[in-house]
């Protein structure tokens, strides 16, 4: 059963979302007899701390179609995502790293167009409450042979290039000897 607090909170969220989109409120409150419908003891007392139940109509009163609004916007307005109505409800912010990207140190660059990258990961051992370091080495494709020994690099997954090589060098984050 839905509590009165959840019902009020849900109606406030819907109203705030609609207000941010610049539309009119999509529901109409109907008059209900005073009293609460959620607790039998509260409905018998004349003073009820909960608000009466409101019925909602989910049909929005939209003055203009959102597609018409977006099609009438200029390219500068479309480039700024804060001006597009409803953008924050649909889209998530972009990632800082590409999906599956790993950051590690180059431990070998002796192969042709290939670097060996050591990626350190840490895990908390529950019994001792200490962190344990795990190092895994990945071979990554370095097309232009720009990475050197000791560089901190970012590698991203790609199609399998050889038996052991299925990562590609994305960027050099910090060259060896630089802070």
C-alpha cells in the first residue's frame, strides 16, 4: 500500500519535472472529503496530519509539440544541451574514460608496434582489512611506436589483433620523468 508521504513526493516530482519543461501542470486535484484513507485510526479523528487523497489525470496539457520546439531551435541552441527541453531526463553525462579503458605503466616496448602494459588493481582482503595489489600485464597495439618504457598510458579494448593482443594504445597520460 502506498503511504501518504510517497504519494505527495511522487506528485511533487511530477509537477517539478513538468514545470522544468515549461509545460502546465498535467494533473487536476479533485475535492475529497476531509480525512485520511491510509490509516483507520486517523480517519476517525477530525484532525488528520496527512493530506487528503488527490486523483490525477496523466494527460499533459501541452501547448506545443516538443518536436516543433526542437525543430525551430537554431544550431547554437542545439549545441548547448541545457536549452533542449527534457535533455537532463533522457541523457546521461558523457564518460570520463571510454568503456573498458585501463590505465597502466609500459613495462616493455621491445616488440614491433606492441607495448606490454602492467595494470595495477587493488582488492581489500576482508579478514585482514588490508589491500592487496594485483598486477596484470596486457599487450597493446602501438601503431606509431610512441610509447616508451615507464610511460603511464591508457589502453582501450579493440578487436583481437593477435593471440595475446586485444588492446590498443589510446593516449600517453604521463611520460616517464614528468610529474
